[in-house]
C-alpha cells in the first residue's frame, strides 16, 4: 500500500467517525492538549492524518473535501506532502479556515474539534465567527483522529529531573507563595496552570517529554493558599519529589483531570484561566459546573520571566560554554571553506551539534538548527530537514541559527557567515542589520517601556532605504526552559506589550531577507538590567564574533565601531583561553579592532 493510499484510507476512516458524531466538518490543528510550540511524536495528529510535517497548519475535513491551511513557510512543502487531488491548499493567514467554512458550509451545519487542541480564546473566536452564519462549532469529546490511530506511539515515560535550588535560586514553596499572592490580588480562588514551562518552573522540575523543551506533560492547579495539584503520569515521579517541592503538593493521574474539574466547584467559585495558553476543554467543563472564569495571564508567567540573580549567573555560564562550542565550529567552517570543502546544510548543522555535544552540561538543542545556505536563508524559518539539504556555495552568505539547553541556561544565537567573497550588496545589508542590532543593544530606557517602543531602533537603518523584515525583533528566553518564552518580546505589532523588567532575557535579532537570493540575521541574547542612572538597558549574554568580512566599515559611526570593538574584546577575553592554538588564532583575527 502506498503512502498516499494510507492517507486516503485515514481520511475515509475519520469521515466515518465524523458521520457517527453527526458533524459536517472536522477541524484538525497541528497542536495537542498542552498547546506548546513543540508536539511530541505521539501527539502529531495532523502529521498522521495528512502526512504534513510542518510546525503550523490546520486540516479541515468534510464529507468530500480535505483542505490544508498553511502559512507562507510551507506552501511548497504542503504541495509535496499533501498532493492534489486528495487535498486542496489554502493560505492559513490570507484565508483563515473559519472564513472559508462560514462561506461554504450551510446554516445548521456543525464543525467539530477536539477542544483540548485549541486555546480558549481561539475556540471562542472561531465559534463566534461560525455562529454568525448559523454554523455550529462544538467539542467532539474524544479526539476522532486518536480513534483511528491504531498504531499510535506510546507517550514518553522518562522520569523527571529535580533541579536543585543552587540552580533555580528559589524554592518551589516560595514560588508558589508568590503566585498565590497574585491570585489573591485577582480575587481568584485558584488558577489552572497549563503552560508546561510554568509547571516546571513552579515545581523546580524538568522533564524529557517534548523535543527541545525540558518539561513534563502535565496539567496543574494552584490555589490561593499556594497548594498545587499536579496531573501527570505518576510513574514519572522521581524519588525525593515530595521533599523537593515541599508541603502542599499532590500528584494525581492525568486521566483524572476532567473528573477533578467537575468536582472543583465544591471549593472554588472563581478560577483564573489564561485564555491564550489554556486549552478550551478544561474551562468549558468548569463553566458547565458554575465556576466563574477570571480571564488573566498565567500568574507564573511574569515571575518566571524575571530571572533571579542565581539564574542569571547560570545563564551567563551557559552562554560562555556555548560560545566556546560556537567559535570552534565557526573556525572549523572557515578552514573547510578555505580548503574548498563547502559541505551541505545538513552536514554543517550536524558538525555544529557535535561541538555542542562535547560539552558535558548539554542536555539537548534548544530548537532544531536553522542551517540555511544562499537563497534558503531568505526563508526566515527555513529547515533543511524538509527536503534535500543545499550545498554551501562560494561568494555567498550562510545563516545558522542554533542553541543549546543546559542545566543552568538556554541559548539561542544566529550568525551570518561569508562563504568566499561577499558582494557589495551583502556587505551593505549585513551592516545595516548590524547597525540595528547595535542600536538596540545600546538602548537606555525608563521603567515601563515595552518592547514595541524599542523595535524601531533595530529597523531604522533598513527603513532608511525602504526595506524591512517580517518577524519580531526579539522574543523572551527561559532558563533551561522554553527558547520562546513570554510575555517579554520586542516587535512592531500594535497593541499593548508588557513592560520590560530587570532579569528578563530577550533576543536581539534584526534581519534582512532578499527573496530567492540570501538572508541575514544578527542575533544575541541580552538581559535587561538597571543601570547606574536608574534606567534600564541591555547586557549581552551571547559570546561569538560577528563576521568582520561582511561589514562595510564606512557605514558604521565611531560609536558603533566602538561598541563592536568592545563586544569583540569581551568575546576574546572570555573565550580565548579555552580554545586550542588554531581556533585562538582564528578568534584573534575575527575580534581584531576595526580600523577607525
């Protein structure tokens, strides 16, 4: 049986389940009940049903159609993995599924979805959109894809890791007490904690259930007294867990979560729920049982984002060792290119990972490495694993965006590298991106300023010549947690943005992408600090040189050159003694001061 026939059979099987459930269309998102950025293999329902392996997408199945919705990153991939005529293809942003359904379904039709796989906010927004046309949008109860996935992989069963307070800097009891104070201020009796990194942070534990994200698959509930109930696979609990977390933490099977929520109204009348991060299924149960929802951000989100002194010290150590591995890689790459060995994106990515794997503290990569040669780098979130990796070519640029997960910190760094002799255009655009990076890195701003107020600093030199980039300038980063952490961010998206606060770690990553030609990004992680003037500023955490061969020095001001020289001096001082003679010589050349 061919793969296409397998997919066709799965679509027919799920249509039979739809008929039994009396629904006219089924909404299948690339998500699971934990709504995280990464989905474990056993929850890759969209990939099982359709064959599509991208990181974002929705399939809508009706009695006679299967429509794949993906964004611009995956327009080519979806055509290969989900071919016509079995599938139709639509743009996820330009033609949202709810709009198409509202136009093409009849009044009285019903769309079904596993409410565990949509946030409460998304569920209600889609429901309202379809209701305006007389179309129902309702939870299916059981996931219909699960019912036909007979050889579904088993969920991971690795035991949890108990993180010592010497790494976390704060006990679980103190963290839960701080969150309990937030609940009291909000007038809530309890809160659902569904973000996996919030659960891990609150209990000072880490897991191995999700690729690149060191968390435990679980749900949680915390009361205004700081009592916490963890719902998970109890077999994963490590010896000493109770002593580690302290009093008033209980563990229950995750299968008991729905039943627990159904009884929750006996002691809870007002429940805090983050509508953006909590799936719809659990709040719907609570509302059905008369519980009032307080719709507010995850109460652990802000204290988790503001790293304490112990965490920041660990993060600096993680970046130091990560910088050693990255410099060894960059020196190796230069040597290989000089010898005429340009390799391909996959082998180069593997080599970088090998350098990181030599570090005993490395636990995992923090995300799948973006290894992009030439025109592929013009796709900001390109993955060489989605096809045949391209070879690096001379007189071009290579972009590599990568990071590591260490016990004491998470790293994320992008460097754009000259392969051979860069063109004048390469150098101008790289320098304009670098100028934006420097402007943001040097920013000084008062308390209360949000990242959307600083974003223009990074874009200004591109805007001068009518250019821009289509992604945010900075995202939050956790401490041995998510490489994409909220609520802190830097971007031009309108609307309120949380103020940046001391201890927050964010990326500084302006870029430029010339379609079908090349891509450039300069990314460091920085930490927000309070300076001697009582203002806030950024301190660089990442330690790796920028490629001097791509700099058009005439475009830099004296103060910009001084910042870069100071940064490169810090990189050399921090890393040189940990490199062999050959790599140290390379670093000496790459961090030499720019000519005035």
